[in-house]
C-alpha cells in the first residue's frame, strides 16, 4: 500500500542517513564513494509522490549492509515507524572504482552490493513513475479527443495514440517504458497546442516484439514509417533517454521529417554516460523488475505476457552494447535541437558540451548571435525527476 511521505519526514530521514554516512567514512569503515541520496525536496516538489513500504525496507536493509551497527538499526527503526524511504535515485548508484575498495571482511563482494543497489534504484524509479501513471489516469484517460490504433510498421503491429490538434509532435519513450508511464503528465500540456502522437516501440507496451534485434537505425526507421502511415510530412520530435537517441538517429537518417528535436537526458554514444551508469547496464535482469509498476503494466498491456524475460534480456543486452552515432553526423543536423539535461542525471557534462558545440552552441551570443539549438541544464534534477521538469519545452517548440 502506498502511503504519503511528508516533507519533514523525508528531510529528517535524509539528515540521519547523511550523518551516518559521514561517520562511516570518518571511521574508515568504508573506503569507497557513495552517490546514494536523491534530491528529496525536488522529488516532492515535482511529483508529490508516495513511496512503498517495500522501498523503505530495501533501502534500510542496504544501510545494514553498509554498516550493521546501532546507528543503522536506529535509522531502520525510524524509517519503518515513520513510513520514510531513504531512496536511491536511478543513476545515483554506487561509485566503485579501482581506488575505492572495501576494508572490512564482513561486507559483501562488490558484485552483490551492486545488485542490491540496482534493485533499490529500480524500486525508487518505479515509485516515481507509478505516480506519473496515476496522473495519466486522472487526466488524459478521460480525454475524449484521444484516438488510438495499431499500424503495420516494418513487421510490427505498432501501437499509437493521438491527442489534440495543431502542429504535430511525436513522443518517443525510454527503455522498458510505455506511453502511460513516460508521458502521462506531459501529454495534457502538449495537447493544448499540438497534435501529439505517442507511440510504443518494439516490444514495449502494447506493441509486440518481433524476431529482430534492437538497433538505433531500425527504431528510427519505425518512427519514420509511423509518420508516413499517419500522413505527417514533418513533425517535432520529443524523446526521453532511449527515445531521445532514437530521435537523434531519426534526425540524422530522415532529416526531412524532423522540424525540431527535444533531446532529454541521453547520449549520442555509449561513453556519454558516466562510468557508474555504464557499469549497471550489463547487470540488468528480469527479476530486478519484479513487484514494480513496469512488470504490472507489462502484464496489463503486452500482447504476450509470457515474453517478459526474453524482452528484458534482449533490451538489456542492447542497452549494454557500445555505440556511437558519430559526432560528424550530429554536426550535420539542420533542425534546431533542445538538449535538456539534469545536473545529476548520469550523462557526462563534457559529452553534453561536445554535443551542443557540434550543434552550433557554446558561442558568445552577444558577438556571434544566438544559435538555433539550445541547452537547458535543470538544477537539482536526476534522470527520473527530469521527466517532470519539462517547463522549457513549450517555449522552444513555440519559438
């Protein structure tokens, strides 16, 4: 059962955990860096979300692993009694490098610790997006202007939804996501002035998987074919994470179809993610998603729910595969691009700077004039909370 977490409870739990970690490092119990604490105030402000008792128990157990002493037990008891979860933000996970090692024999091996971290951040991740899905139910699900259907796209039976009227914009979701979870909160805003086309890509949501490996080229071709099927000559493209890279490939391979591109928290090459993020990709397993809204929605929406494990393993393998769309290809993009990045979203800052410069940014606007592409770095924001920080999108699209 979801229970509302009060702001003061979150802050108190945050302070206790911060003190505990500071003492742990000071006593040299652990010699590794931690990137665990989510920006709680931002999460409450942007999502007003609730956290599950499961998340509370998981993170509390993780504290025990870090240091099974009275202080950890006190935080455990406090969190349990106050329904607080000391949450892991996705992509704020253990930073384990060669120079950081455990110094006590009673601690688990690094791989086991990292597995617990993955479970914990997935729990936190889907606590947040579950709230987005609830918002979707309260708003767009009751919108009578919505139409939906399936299109024959490159061997797929691809599901799509259309909202509103106006200049078309195509929404491309993130890995393992669907329309409801990824864009439940932004669609009501976009449809006020745009014709919103939201699709579910291969294996996601209501679109069944096929016997075809994932590739950026294939995903971009699918998006292009959907626009052709709907008789849309040109559209704005909005992509988040996995979907943002698909959108970038679409702008590279099918430039005539792209009016403007909104590129949210992603990369043009795999090395653009910081090392802790890259380390997680190969370890994703189907069981990590049990008891999360992702699995619940898959069982609810997927044409073949028995394909669950094969789908996760297939997509996880693709996510862990190195790629590079090419900086020269990025330079060739003529459409205006808005890059939206959280200041702590797991994308390397130097990678974003390189990409923005390739798009004509990073100049002195007073001397050279303002470039057509834009960069927005949202403060106090993670990969997940960035989904709710979309206030910069409409001004760019309407410019």
